[in-house]
C-alpha cells in the first residue's frame, strides 16, 4: 500500500521536522521569496526525500489524501487561495498548536465543521478551546535527540530557549526571565535572543549537545502550548524549572524531574539548589528523561499521526513498526 500523501504548510519548523519523521509523503507549497507559510524545505532542518516542495499555483493539481492546516491563516486564507474545490472539501485535519488567546475559556475555534478533525498538541489546549461541532483529539509531541548526547551538566548555569522573547512580552515570560536572571546565572538562546542579551540562535540539530552542558533548563513561559524545547531538554536529561501553568503541570513533578511554582519568588531557591548540588540535578534530569521516553517518543508520535491521517482519508492504519522514517 502506497504511503499517504499529505499537503501542509511550513508553519513551525521544528514541529514540521518531527511531523515529517512520519512515514508519509509530505507536500509543502512554496511561493517566490518564501513568505510566511510558504518556506517549504527552508531552514536548518534535515528534510528527507519524502518531503516535496510544490509551487503554490500547482497545488490544486495535486492528488493528495489529506490536507493538514496548521494556522488560522492557513484555514481562512491560504487554503481558499490555492486549493481546488475537491481539496477544500476532501479529508482535512486542522492542527492547533496553541491555546486560545482572546479568552482562555470562551474563545470559539475558527474551525466549526463536523467533517474536519481538530488535533491539539496538549490536553490543556483541547480543554480550553471551544471546538463547537468539530471532532477533536490530542496528539502529544514526539521528539528525538542524537543517541550519543546525554546530560553532562558541568556548566553551573540555567538555559532558556525561547524565540523572540523580548518581542513576545509577558505571555512568554520576558519579565520573569529578566527578574530571575538578576538572581541566578541564566543564558538565553533562540531567534532574536540578542535583543534580550542572549547568545543568539543555536541550530536545531546542535541544540541537544549545546544544552547538555547546562545544569538545568528554565522555562519562563506563562501561557502557551508545551514547548518542543522543553520536551527535547527532558529527552537529553536536563532537570526542568518552570511555572506551574498550562500543560507543564502534567509533565514536570516537583522533586522527581524538576520544579514548578506559580510564586516566582520560590523559583530562584530551586535553581540555586541545582547549581550547588550536581548530584541532585543529575537525579532530577534522569527523572525528566524517563518521563520523556515514555511520553514523547517519536515512535508513538508517528503512530498517532499515521492513525489520524488514515482515519480521515478512509485508509487502513499502517502496521506497527513502520511509522517512522
């Protein structure tokens, strides 16, 4: 049976990289200049031969099994602009990466269609969005790190990985980061991190080895989805310190894999304890890796996605063990 053919947009590069580890054929529309959503295989990821670029004006002529939307713009503007009528009404999935912004509890999702499957990346996101008539499910993150990269923790500092922290403000915790940086040695990496005195962007493929040297990982984000960087840090074996909000409270357990608090004043003492006690940090990091291996494996992630693709396309789900490329 031939692989499923999936049309989607380049919205979140790291997530798209992991999604394309799934054993399907992926088609990415591109436009001149590669504007938002049309970056194709661009970026620093290592794309496989099953990931294809297609000029946007030719997309309507493709035979695809599933159209996968990944943003409101994809659904409301991009799809109607480049898809054929058959693609617009055929098997469709909407992947929602984020929790609602306008109201955490009373925001209606832009998809209100019983013929579209709405996939959330966390249970928290599914809980908060009002999906109306649209059927929903949760497919949690799946990540991988190189086999030879494991936690070392010799650098007595904390690592923060957030893109555009200064530009994204309180929601992403720019003030939390600035406050704690005055008390604890913290390094920030990510796109535009130099604007906050950070170290700049670290290529995704190099981030696991880069992060493995740090004593702990700090996530200052107040309100967003569970970050891939958190999952990747856990998979390496870093203990995680963060805020007890959103999906984080189901992932990190105090004293087992890191520390979460809603009182910011209680975070610095946890960080200091990890800096002063490398054995404690290593033990909590091992706990974080144990959780990551169980919950965020790329095999489970790929299986869940292939199952969703097959279901909406009316195909039989592939055999176990053939999900990852």
